[in-house]
């Protein structure tokens, strides 16, 4: 089974939807490996593997992340634990 993940490169506004077989949980995308821009750049197909939390935004409806968010937006949310 695959899950669609929409990823946006913030600097250009370009969006791509990719199918992933392992979606992980919300933590994986907000605090774990896929919260880092270096890993999101691989998913996007971007050669810049610099670490950070603001260059890419994701939407993963299967996890209830139904709007594009950067990892920073989770860190700055007082309701995020």
C-alpha cells in the first residue's frame, strides 16, 4: 500500500506529490527523520541536502496533516507535544 505525500519547496512554491510505502507516524514527519530538510530534499528530488526545518512543507492526509506544514510550524505550535 502506498500513501500520497505532497511536498512543497518553499523558495519556489513548486509542489510534487510522491507515493511512499512507509509513511511512519506524525512524529516521523514533525520531529523525526522526515522533519529535516535534508531528508525532505531527497523526497523532493532536490540535490541540496542541507539540514534545517523550513525549506520544505508537507501534507499527508493519511496522518491528519491536511495542510502544508514545515517542521518549524509544528515546533512553534503550543499544542504540539
